[in-house]
């Protein structure tokens, strides 16, 4: 999470809140894709960490992979 918020320039509290601003959702989606697809965490674990539903975390992780994922791997 620290790398993502630093590189993307967003506050960690904003990502872990229920905010739906476009830039917040983009970073949340990036985090879900990194955590679930690349690091092997379950959608439920990521959802609990972010304070969102499991369905939301899985949906964000399964969406079209973002180009920004390559910056982290």
C-alpha cells in the first residue's frame, strides 16, 4: 500500500474509505489488481483491508488490467 500511495500521490486514508471519486477508485482498482492477481491475496482479505465488500474487491481485481500494474512488477 505504501508504494502505491507514494507513486500515485493519493492519501492512504482516502483509498481505505468509501469515497467514489474517479482518482480514488482508479488507485483502489490498481491496488486490488496488484494484491489479488500479482501477490496472491484473496479478495476477502483485500476487501477487509480496504473496508469494502468482497464483491467489490473481486470485481476491481478482475477488471481489465491497468497499464500501471507494470510499474510495480
